[in-house]
């Protein structure tokens, strides 16, 4: 028993663990140290990390370049907002309804596309087509509220609640949003980790690398591609509801645009597709650059987009597998140079010596 | 009862008849060879049996069960595995993970699948390279990997499409010994091969395809002296 305990302690005091501990504490304390704009940028980083992480399931692990993920995002944003406005239902429940509707869309669209063998560019085109069709539908879709019409091209304003309310998913400060976004991101990272180390993850990878070989090994490629799509949809949806509650305004031009899908792809590709932390790293690098350039130079100049373009070219030439490789190398270097804390004192050293 | 029963199978591509009314039986436990000049329809026939192509006519029965309506993955689950003439490794993941994916069709446990995969890699002499990405393996090793993956699905019938092509004589001998071992473990083999040494020593019976039709069937010694076969391979003027 004693030996086991010491083993555990010495494991916890290894560089890897206290490095992670420092990272965790910093992440939790950050909102206290930063100004609201900086916290806002971090919230955006987390939203985009969530989006890229969910795209990663269908696009990175399974190799199906989906542009439909913007629709999953938009549907969840609309579902939770409308349920709240029309029926007073908490956005938290709306979030699950949105996820459910997104999953239905993923299964339907996935079946139609994959059943008829759409691959590569053709799947990509079909998914853009469906996204645009859904956007058009929402541009022309109005809902009556107290004799008024909301929705359509005007968009939907989420009614503001006085004060902080967890039930209504509304807060005055930015810190609660920061923690909620962080929690969603961590949950999705955990799910991705679980998938990667399961039969499902292995099958997704097989489908990405060679579909015929996958079929010949007993993998129902149609079924597993639809499953990947459905998981991707379910993971995208929380970000949609979060976005609606954070900005309190949505319209088809911001939450149902294919530009959003493009950004998910860019973040995932720059960070490293088909890896757990790649999308997070992509978001950490891209979002701050874009937000600060936009803040300093104005949204109209388009310079933020030019810079993003340059970064993509840079990555494509230097790191076709994404930034994650640099981070892994850097992490290994730092972890290798950190001294080990000897929690167990002499007994621990005696044990490790034996 | 034969393990596989093919009756009157035809497959057309536009005006080209790739497989023309082919009948064949595979007996449980034997090694059946399939030879024929390039473009004679060997791989097409394989693709028909394993569900990658749907033949226009005919029937294919495995243990008396119709395979014609089934998809490739369902046929694999029934116990018919195959390798591809042009190797199709999952190139970005390790050799071990490649074989693990094959083993996962019989279990949901990743641990079990990995153990099974290691056993098979050991059997094929690939265990030293199991942590290399599949794309870094030599072509000979990639062919073994292809075989390992197929074996991991625990097949009753294994269709091998040119596993010895492009190997040097030493490697060819190793493959022959290996296939014998696989046969002894109770797997029936149906082998397409251009390397005559391999097919003549291995096969219990050989079937010859020419322009999609079966032109001969028999023991290797009979096939080697069959006039039609020699004609098909060498042309009429070389007939002895």
C-alpha cells in the first residue's frame, strides 16, 4: 500500500503533471487578471476551439470535408433562442434541443450524401449547397411574437434579463461566459479523447485513410460516416447556443453562413487535423491575431483576412500537419528541462533507488 | 458441400465483358489458384465475390448462403476476407493499428483487438516493425501487412490478389511457406498469382481465365501442359 502511494505521488510530481497543473491554475485564474476585451478574445478562442474540435471529428478523424457544420451551429443558435422567446424555455434545454435537431440534419444529409457515394470535392459541394439552402430558408422564415414578426433577414434578439441568471444563461460580466465556454471545451476534448481511443476512433481513421480497405475489413463505412457526422453535429450545437446567449443577437448572415464552416476548417487545419489538441492550438493562434488586427485596424480594411491568408500559406509550406508539432516539441523540451519535485522525500528516493 | 459456389457469374463494363459466365467451386481447406493473362478478369471476379462489384447475372454462395445482395463489409463479417492487388494500407497509422482495425470486426474491446493483432504480426514476422507508420514499410512488408489485416478478421475463406508479385525469390519462398501455414490453420485460400513458381507449388487445383471465360481447370501439372492455356499466354504460334 505504502509503496503504491509513493508511486502515485512521484508520478504526480513528474514534470508532466505539474506542468499541466500550472496550466490549469493559470487558465482558471486568467479572467481575474485580464481586462474585459482580453477575456472576450479568450471566449472567442474557446468558441472557435469548440467548433474546430467538432469539425475535427468528421473532417479530421474521418476525412470527410464537411461544410455543413455552420448549419449545425446556426440551428442550435436558433433553436435555443426561439424556444426561449416563444415558450420561455431555458437556453440550456434549448441547447439539447438544438443538438438533437442538428443530429437529425446530420443523419439525413449524411445518409443522402454518403449513400450515393459523394466523396471529396463532391461531398464538400453538396454540404455547401445544403448550408446555403438552410440559410435561405431562415432568411425568409418569420415567427409572430405579440403581434410582431421576428426572425427572417432581421434576425432574432434574445431578450435581455436583469442581472445574472444561470437559468436564463445570461450574465453581466464576461467571466461566467469564460468558464462556461471553457467547461464545454474541456468536455468536448474529453469526448474526443475517448473517441480517439475506442473502436469508433479506429474505424473513423480507417475510413479516412482508405474506404475500400475499411469495407473489406468489415467496417460499414456508410454507417460510421453518418455516426461521425452525427457526433460532429452534436458537438457543434452547444457553441451555437453559447454564441446566441453571448452576443444576444443572431441572424442568418452571421450564424448560418458558410464562412463559419471555412473558419472551422482553417482553425482545425492550422492547429493540426485529426489530433485532440490541434484545433485548440489553431484557435489560440488564429483568434487573437484576427481579433487584435480587427480591433486596431478596423473590420472594414480586411487586413485581418489578409493576415489569416498569409498564415495559412506559411503553415501549408512549413507545417503541413499543423502547429501542433511545434507545440509538442516545445512541450517536450520544457518538460525535459523542468526539475522534478521530490514530494516523498527520503523514503521516495529510497524506493526509486531499489 | 463446397465452401464457395460460383454459378454463371457475368460482369460487364459497358461493351466489355470482364467476367463471362464463370462457374467454380472451392472446397473447404484447399488452395485454389486463379491464373490468366493480364486483363482476363481475375481481379474483377474477386471484386464480384467480395461485393465490390455487383455481377449482372449468376449466383455466388458461401456455405450455401447467397452473397450477391451483400455489401463488402457484410461479406467480411460472414468470413470471407481479401487482400488488394495494389496494397491499400491505412498509411498514416502504425502497422499494429492497421491490423487492430481488422481484428476489431470480431470484438468491441480495443485491448483484445490489439493482442490479437500482435499475435498475427508475430506470426507473419512483422512484430519488429509494428510501431512504424504503414507508409514507411517496404512494399514486401506492406503486402504482409495487407495479409495480416485480412487474417485479423478471422476469415474462413481468404482471397489473395497477387501477394507474391514484385517480391524477390527469397521473399517469394517465405510467402509460400506462410500461405501453407495459413492453410494448415484451417483457412481456405483462393489465390490469384502471376508468379508461376508460387502458384504451381501451392495450389491444389488451378482455374484459368482468358478474356473473362474459364478455359481450363485442374491440377497444376495438367494446367502446365494444357494447350489452350499455353496458347492464351504465349499466342498460337508458340504452341508446342
